[in-house]
C-alpha cells in the first residue's frame, strides 16, 4: 500500500515535472492578480465603483481564495472616467505590479483605451462596464473580452417590445458622444425594421443637468416614444425632468436604453414606474442570482447592479479558466475562455473569437408602487422580468461584425 | 427654422428660468467684485453648499440630532441655508481673504479656488456624484400650469419669480438707497468713506457675506430642479464668470440683464445647435470683449 | 543656476527611472515642463492666463493625430504639435494681450473653452473618447520608444532642452525687459520698449513650450483626451506654479512634482486628494506666497 502510494506520488511528481515546461510558466510571480479598474467617485461610481471591488473579492472568496495553490489578489483603482488616467493605471499595473487580468472598466472611452493597451502587453481584459460595440468590432483585440452587454444588445429587447406594444414613432434624446450615437443608431435600425418611424433626434451634451429644453422638443415632435440614448446621471435627470413637466401623463412613453437598477432606486418607483429596459442581471430572477444578490447586499448594503454582478461572474470564470489551463499565461487562459461554457448566474454563455461573451439578456419593467413588496429584497423589489432574450438574438452575429480577428 | 411660435416661446421661457439662476449667481459675484475687487472662485462651491444644506436639513439633520422626524422644510431652508452660507463666507473673509487685500487681487481668486476645491472634494466623499434628488418641493408648488403656449412646472415658475424679486431688491438697495451709496463710495474711495466714520472693513465683510448668501439662495432654489450633487457648482461657475465678464465686471444691472439674456441665448442654442449649448456663452464673450473690452455695462478703465 | 545645480539636476534625472516607475517620471516631467512654460508667463511677465490647457491639450491632439494618421515619427509629431501650439498662442495673444489682469485671464479662458469645444466636435479628435492608441514609434527611425527607458530618456532630453531654453530666455535681455514690464509697465513704455510686442513674444513662447509638454505627453501615454484641454487643467497648472514658487526657475518643477506626485500617491483615498490639494493651495496663498522654492531661497539667503 505504502509502495503504491509512493509510486503514485512519484508518478504525479514526474507528471508535473513533465507538464510544467509545456505550461510555460504556471502561475507567474507566485500569485494571480486581478485589477478592478472603475469609476470610484465620478458619475458612474454607483454602477460599478467600490461595489465592483466587493463583487470581485466575493468571487475570489467563493472560488476558494487560491488557484493552483497560489494566492489570488484583487487590486483596484479609480480611472476618473478619463482614458489617459485609465491607461496610465493599467500600464503601471501590468508593468510594475504584474496584474494578470483587468475587469470592470466602465466608460467606453476608457474601456477602448485600456483594452488596446492591455492587448499590446498580452494581458486579458474582461470588460463588464462599457457598452460600445467597438470593443468587439473596430477595436477588437486578441485578449479583450466584452463580457456583459453592448449597445447592440440593449435596444434589441427594449425597442422590440415597445414597438410591438404600439410605440411605433420615436424621438431620441441622445448623449452626444460615441456611446450615445451608437445606441441611437442601433435602436433606430430595430425600430425601422419593425415598421416604426423615427420622428427626430436631439444631441444633448454629455453631463447636461437640465433636459427640459430637449424634452419639450421631443414633446413637440408628437412621437409616441421618447428614447433616451444615454446613461447614468443623464438618464436620471431626463426621466426626473420628464416627470416634472408631466410628459408621461400627457401620453408619451419614455424608453431608457441603458438603465441600471441603481438609477431606478435613485429615481424612486413613483417617477420610474412602467419604464422598460434591457439588463444582463436582476437579482430576483432565479436562485443563483438571488443567492449572489443577497450575499452582496449583506456585504455592501445595496443590491448589485448588472455591472457589479458582471464583475463577480467575470472574475469567477477567469479563475476557472486559469485552473483549467493550469497557468495564468494570457494565451492559454484566453484559449480556455473561448472553449469553456461561461456560467452567468444559471444561464450559459460562450466567448467568441471577437471577444464577445454571448449570453441571455432580460427585458425588465419597473414595478409600480402598488406592485412593490417592501418585505422582499430589503427595499430592492423594483423590477419584474418580462422576457428572456436568447444570446444569439440579443447580440450581433459574427458575420455582421467587423472584427479583424474573425476569418470570414 | 420654421419653428411654431409656441415652441419658440416655450424655449424662451425655459431659457429665462435658467437665466434667472445665472442672474442671481452672477449678481453675487458682481457685488463682491465691486467692493473687494476679487473674483470669487468659491461662488459655485457655495451655491452647491446652499443646495446641500437644504438637502441635509430635510433628509439627515433629524437623524443626526436624534430626532428622526425633525425636518427643515423647503421654506425654512430658503431662509436658513443662505444665512449659513453667508456666515461661512464671513468666516472665510475674516480669517483668510482679509489678509490678502494688500497683495495682488489675483491672490483672492487663487485662494477662493482652493476653498472651492476643498468644499467640492469634501462633498464628493460623502455624496453621490450623480446628484441626489431633493424630495422636499412644497406641495403647493408641485404639478404643472398651463401657460397657453406650454405646460410649465409650478415650481420653476416660482423659482423664476423668486430670482427676479431677489435681483430687483438687490439692485434697488445698491443703486437707490443710502446704504448702497456708502457701498459704492467704499468701492471708489475707501479712505474717504473711512474718514466719514464708516467702518469699511466691516462693510467689506458683510458685503462678501451677502454676495455668497445669494449663491446659497440660488443653491436652495436649484435643489428641487436639478439633482443636488458635489459637482453642480463646478459645472456652473465658469459660465457665471462669463456672464459677469460680459455684463461688465462689478456692474449690478449688467450682471442681472446679461444673466437673463444669456440664459435665453443658451435656450435658443439648445434648439438650433444643441452640442454648442455649453460653449455658446464663450463665443459671445470673446466677441463682446473684442468689441467692448469692459463688457456691455462696464466702464472703460 | 550655477554649474553644480545643473549637474545635480542632470544626474538626478539620469538616475531617476531606476528609483521611480519610469512612466510616472515621464508624467512628472511633462507637467513640470508645462508648469515651467506657464511660469514664464505668470512668474516673469505677470500675466495670468486661464487658458493654457488649450496649448497643452491642443498640441497633444495635433501630435497624436499626426503620428497616428500621417504615420510620422514621434519627433516630427512633437514638433508639429509644438508649432501648432505656437500658432494658437499667437492668435490668443493678439486677441488678449491688450487686456489686463482679470480681463486677460477671462478672455484666455473663453478662447480655451472654444478650443475645448472644437476638440469635442471636430471629426478627427474622437469626441468624448479622445485619440487612442497613438503609436510611440521609433525615434530617428531606430530607437524603439516602446521600451520604457528609451522613452524616458527622450522625455528627459526634451525637458532639459526646453528648461535650458527657458533659463536662457529669462536671463537674456529679453527676460530683463519682461521683469521690468511686470514691475512697472508705464516705466517700461516710457523707456521706449514696445511693451505689447514683448508681452506677445513671451505669450507665444510660453504657449509653444506648453505645447511641447502636451505633445510629449500624448506620445508617452499614447492618448490625447478632453481632460488635457479642459479648464481644470488650466487651473491645475496655476496651482503647480504657485505651490512651487512663481518667478523662480525650479519652482514650477517642484510644484508639478508635488501636485502630480500627491495625486498619484494618494489616488487610493478618492476625493480626499482634492481636499488636500485645496488646503495646500490655501496655505500657499496665505502663508507661502513665494511658493516652496521661493520661500526656501529666501531662508537660504537670510541665513547667510
């Protein structure tokens, strides 16, 4: 028996010594380091921010704290929504601190800059925060993964549901930057393909505090639906002021193209009720999402936004891939991520060659104050899931895309 | 453009409301500049402070003092917040600004820039940068009224009226009363006024307090319309500077009229070419300063 | 500065990347150069410009665009950026130079805001995203700037050349006249100096060098963004100059190192950095109006 055990151990040791050189380096620098790069104090900090760091730490904890016997470390930094600050931090992380993967990266401008830089330096990025489809098209890279949502997937569910529900003419209030424009274009395409009509659009500067002028223009257009192709504070202000001017009471419908649960919480159900939007995660969707939601609430005092949930899932799946690949070498891990099934709170996705994680999205509707149950979810019983949009319908197909890494 | 008249009137009305805020803010700046000769960079931050005082009084103060039901409502905040901001201003003037009068006036601008950074950084640490909605709009001011050409929120109408009244009273006091005469004389010939037995340093202190109290008042008025956030001051201060410069530094009437007018210009730009809405004021400023170096209502130096 | 001081600076600069993360060092040097250029105007001519970000950021955009779209080398890119900033400085200067004090500050601010708007709206600037993925390229066609040390020594060389230029300018007859104008403009006029032209020259020189700093930064960080042209950057450079000591040669360098260093080292404590920088600024204005270098020099002179 003893002999057998010894020979097994010897064989194992031998096996290891044989496989080690194949797996390039095993775990480089004796640990796996994951960087959470987010907006910690700016306009998107409620969406990602410190909550994303908590989510990443939870993922490490749930994974067991070590991978391949080596410790896992989370570092975090504030990119202040500036592409230059973000890429400077990423550069220092990769050069000096040997960070193996960078996640969150809210804000498309920062997202694109960091993805480019990280790829030059052979480092994986798993972007959960930015929406621009450029990340997996024009600016796609070998190591860049777009994990959670993009400006193509967002309007698919929302616009389709609204047009089919009778909202056939649209007017857009668009945040005047790449993200807003791409959101508007993608929504327009869907509305038109369903026979809807575009009455017009107005480009509001990013960070507008008073949307009243644009809302009155939208009102004057006579469109049935006012599409808000913006995010964060812009969306909140627009919805709040639409309420102030009685736009919805006068019969027009608002459609938020990118809304986070934190926005709904901040607006309150009175103001936001009935708003439909598309999301990648809602805590009260199934057992897996509830389990994470409640655990997150216990740690952070808020239910997770889809971005924070995305960070959790991204870190967890990254660690799984490292384990399966037996190394933190970026090429090997990226290959593994492309092969494995990506578990996203009970639904299954897969990562394509262009870096897009194809997974289900959900059409949700904000509850009215009457539907709200104060005994559920610590005051976060805000949404109801109306439909599931299967991944292959939600996202642009590889054939439609323009990523140079995809052979056609 | 072929815009219907109603739409033009509606946009003008919105612009006017925005302009009224510019007017109150730039009025405060102009009063301070007139007497102290410094540009008060902290003006935006003090505007933000006013809004936050209103929000804190409504949401948090009760909890802090152990009486959760205690609230400072909107009307009380409308009086208390400007007073507190004014006192804070007096504190700044007495402890810091007054030490700088004997140096170049630019140091005043730089000092208040530092004050603005401190306030902004402080509130950013504790409050959502996106802004927190102020839920305390009085019931009597909720809802909308039909103006004939548009439906307009009652509260905005109130804010517009209140701003105009404040502007008028300030203008009247400074330009038409004895107190105002002392103030204006103090600007021109401080030594002489001092010789008449008027305490000029006290007058300067109170003027600064009054000027920033106006910023605090604008903050409270703005709270129910815009969200209350740490960056609300930084976003508006540069525009308000432009208003004061275009109106003519230190000119009371100039800053009021320019504020209202530029609000309208901005409103029209939001229809004609929205992306330039935040920049149009600077185009106007460059043109005005090239044609009239001392501003529209300023005196040539 | 005497020979010992020069040698100290050069030796420190050569050794720095072995002690400090090179990219941080490069950032420090870029801002130090920006502050030195600004100081040439504020410290030596007494003109407070509130629009210097336009030159810094404008040059960054032009340089970034030139090397990305026209595939120019990094040095050509920086030169084009610098030239652009100089031209822009001439335009700003012609429009603003007759104004005094606050009006000068405000008109430069307004012009800079217009440049900001252009950087936001022009088709080639990438709008809110800014220019990204600017290649560092090969210096003189054979030195690979993607290697951190190569990039660092290039930046250091650029910094030293510009710093030397500023030193020469300040100590030349031109610098003397500038000081004379700052002290007593009426007197300088009566002495027959064409004050406006001299001021304009100082303004253009300052703008040009600010442009060099911005263009170099865009090569180092491989981006040009709206932050570089925003009024906050104009405010920050005033801060650096004042904290370090305006009107002293080394002051802006010390100021830039302090402010950028603080921001870098304290970035984990969030917006308390803003509070700390604000307080530093207040203390400087109230107590150390000569700035760190200025006060130290005074103490030094007093103790001997």
